[in-house]
C-alpha cells in the first residue's frame, strides 16, 4: 500500500476528533494499528502488545519496544517511532506531555479491564489530568468500506484460495485422512505468494461435518458422505474465507436435499443484497428458507461476516444486529445445516457489494446443482 | 489428562472463593478455560469467544454456542454444557438465577472494557443485583506451578522441538531461504505427534538476526553470519520454546565474542536459580554480564518467561517485577545481544525448576563453546 493511503486514512480519522471531543486517539488493536500506520506486526498474545499509536491533529507516534523498533521504522513511514523500556504504561506521562493531551480516546472494544484501570490512574494523576473517552468502532467503521487497493488484494486472496481448494478437491480420494488433507491445503497455500492461512483450515467429513467449528481429526474420508472445507488465505495481510461441501461419489438423497436447500438459501440471500439493505433482512431471507424446509433448528450461526485485515470483522450479517449494507463492503454469505451425528452442509462465498449488487470474489468451483 | 486432574483443579479454585468473597467465578480466558475444564477450543479472534465457564461451590457450567456444543460436551466432562443463541450476554440473567449468584468474580486481566460495561449493566439490573469482583491472576497462579502430568507433556514438547531443530540445522546450507527453512520446521513438526507450532518459527539471518522479533523474509542465509532459530511446538496443548544461534562456517571473532558473552550470561543465570530466588535477581545476573561486556544497550527484552498452555505465561523473568521462583515452575532463560544492522545472538533454554535447581527440558544440541 502506498504511503498516501495511510495519509488519507489519518485525515479521515482526524476529521472525527472534533465530533468525538478528543484531542488524541490511542490505537492498540493490531488490525487498526496496521490499517492506520502500515506497521504489520501482530500481537503475539492477547496480553502482549507489539505497539500502539498515539494520533493527534498534527502528530503521529508509534510506541513500541526494542523488539520491534526497526520493523516499525521501516513499515510505519508516517509515524515517529518511540521505543519504551519494558512497560509502555511508564511512557504515558511523557507522551501526554509531548502531545499536550487532555482528552484521550481509547478503543473500548479492545482495551482490557486491568489495563484500563492502570491507564486511568496514570491519566488522572497527570498534570494536567487526562480524561479517557471510550471510542466505539471508530477505525472498524473505516475498515468496513474497502478502498480499491484493498479490494484488489482481497480479490487476489480469494482467487488464490479458490485455486488451491479446487486442486485439493480434485486430488481427494476415499481413504485420505482429514488432518493430511488440511495439511495439503496449508502446503499449497505456502507455495503461493501468500502470507499463509487466514485461519486453520477446516476439513470435516461425515459426522464431523455436523460440527460447524470442527477440529481436525484422523478420520478417514469416505464415499457419499458430506465433506466440508472451510478455508482461507492471507495475502499482504488481507484474508479470504470460503466453504465448500463436497461428496466423493453419490450422496444420499437426504444430503442432496439439504445441499439443495442450503444453496437455495445462499442464492436467495445473495440476490437480495443491494446497497441500503439491512444485514438482518438478508439473514432472515436465508434463514426462512432453511426454516420452511424444516431445518430451522439446525442452522445456529450467523449468515455471514465482513472480511479484511481480520478473518472476521464488520459488518456482521446475523439475525440480531441490523447494519445497513453499503457499497464497498466485503463479506461472506454462509448458510449451513448441521444434523448432529449425521453430517452437515455449509456453503460460503465471499463477496464485494457494488453499486448494483454483489460480485462474488470466491471462485464458483466445486458447487453442485442437485 | 484424566478427569481427576480437572476435579482437583476445581477444588483448588473453590477453596479460594471464601477469601475472595465471591460465590461464582466467570472464566473467559481460553487457556484458563481449558485448564479448568478440558475444553480445548481456542478463541478464533480476540472478540470472539468459543465459550466461558461459570463455577460455583457446587456447580460447573460451560456456556457456548451451537458451533461448539458437541465438542464441549465431549471434552469438558465435568461441566454441564449450556448452548446460548447468538449473544452470551442475553443468557446471563438465566445463569445468575440458576446459580443464585450475588458476587461474581471475573478475569480483570482478560475482560474487554466494552464487554465489562455490558455485563455490569445486566448484573446491576438483575434482581437481586449481582456485584462484579475483578480477580487478578487467579487461575494464572494455579497454572504457574506445573503438575507432574503437565511436566511430562512439556518435556515431550521440548524434546520434539529439539529433535526437529537439530535436523533442520543439520540440513542447513548457504543459499537456502529463511522462509523455506521456517516452512521445513513447520513441516517436520507436523509429521510428528504434535498439535503444530506454538508460534510462527523465527529464522533470522545476518542483519535480520538483530531484530529480536524478526519476520520471515526471502533472505538467503550465508556463511559466517549469525542465524537465529526461535521455535516451539505445541503437544496436547502444551508449548515448547527454544532458541539457537548458529553459524555456517566460521563466525567472525566479533560474533564469537558476543556468542560467548550470551552463553556466559545464560549459564550464570541458570546456575543462580533455586526455589526462593527472585526472578529479578536472575535477570540482573545475566544482564550484568552483558552490561559489563559493553553490550548493555543491546539487550532490550526480558530474560525469560513461563511456558505452558500459553507460549508466554507466568512467571515473568525480567528486570521490573520481582516474582519468587518456585519448585514446579517451567520457564525460559533467553539472553540476547542485538547489534542493529549487523546481527544478533540469542540463546534460549526451557527449564523446570526442581527442589535442588533447574533441569533443562530443551535438548542441549547445537550449542557452541567458542
């Protein structure tokens, strides 16, 4: 991504300072951090930050530790990198002074309770005291609408995944082991120009396919049973996410029927999506079809979710929280039906919402029309 | 792990209810959840929980969603599995009623600020109202002292990693690419009886080795330069973590000297560790040796950290927070010296602290004594 992209994003962020009543914003969420600065490091664990951003109207600081200084300087060209020793909290006073902070916005959806208490203590004891303002979904809202450069990368990520999955499905034979097939997927992804997998591949066969978040087992895949592949790559930070359910040989009419219903639910949902439509409406279109077919109790998860720097991000497409779908959003549509002990069918496409409807980014391979 | 292990852990936890003044404890942290229940699912993202535990003196509930119900029932035998629909917050009232909760302990070191606000609102509006009590390091403290069964698995995890790394180092030739070498490590781990890597392998050569958290590049490894391997496996959930710095051919006297200093710092630290010694003292023994040799500014990170279900956990072994080292703790000792632009040396062993001193769990292969 060119440097101007990060400058544009900072300008957008800064235009929100006034309405939010903040004079500085503290960014700790790894994808938000990368989105605004270009700094690619992830957090190795929840409670281990590789750095955070402090942004004011005229300054942009990246606070990190010595493990990441060089990387941060290289990747976050628009930020001044400050290296703290051991504990970032101890650097807060210095940063408050330097930025002349009075009202600091923080990410309420990411800051851990304990850390909030520590920061609040430092902030209130600072002279002059600093007020903490929780911000909700600020950068997440920006990330929801993808820029052309992001769409290009997401398209590449989806195409790469589709190609790899098609090859693995072509090679698939009864007698292969779930774990080995998943490993084959990882290996093929690694041989491409990708960062790696976006999440551990799911390969779930027979009764395992009835678990929407199946863990890999040593189960041998057999003929006629549903085999669910839920897979994603990461290319230049951007994730793809797609699901196919396939059968080696002929499925029973029972699963043919379920497959048909899931595809119909998916197609109807896809056809209903236009800018301005609510996510809950799209969810209910798919859910109603599954309900009417008698499988309402066997579709427990949301219909879809946004995809970008995170495998799951805004917008959510579920039954509970209505969100207006807008041009430039990239998200999945993935209805499923899961019969405990028997098996399941899930189909997932990743789409971009354009002015006049959806364009599917995932390749349309390995789909049946029973 | 046998079911009695989880029962013992719950008993230990329950013995702390009275001093803490709670009648129920809510566990959301994935490793703590697994430690207490056996439920192996991780959280797919920070803001996406695969479930949480509610524990009282006589009940143990696991709240999850339909994606994980079957897995939870299978793995968390001592827990009653409750499946919520869409939003776990909506199930809180029901759970408070059922458990007759008045004072709920929560993990302050893991609960996100936004979620805390939501839960607090539900809790205060509940009839009778529920008070939220932040708990600090409760299960983390239990996890700090490893049980014999855990030590066995950690030993296996470390041995497996040592064997794989020795093989990769034996195969290493000038002209190989960092990324490919790292992939070879992942592949060999996968061929063993392991869950996978504990964290993405670091292979950092030449100037890249000066970055303590180097990212993999397409750099070709060359003769005479330092090449750092920082690698770990996960076996039955338990991590290993080890670092070797190697040279193909002869290192310069400059790096020989640094290597010698780092090893001396490590050896001295290891020899100083006994039950009852403070972590900060051990850190300063290693740090002083590096300082005296003139490289004090080039060792910016902590000396070590605990290893267990998480790759980094208690105890921390650094210069700031003193922690008394005790029998049964498993942690790393990993001094390093990093010369920007030139290269670095880090050596890391993973050890168990026994009654009469440390036992190194990582294999002592691939070490030089210049």
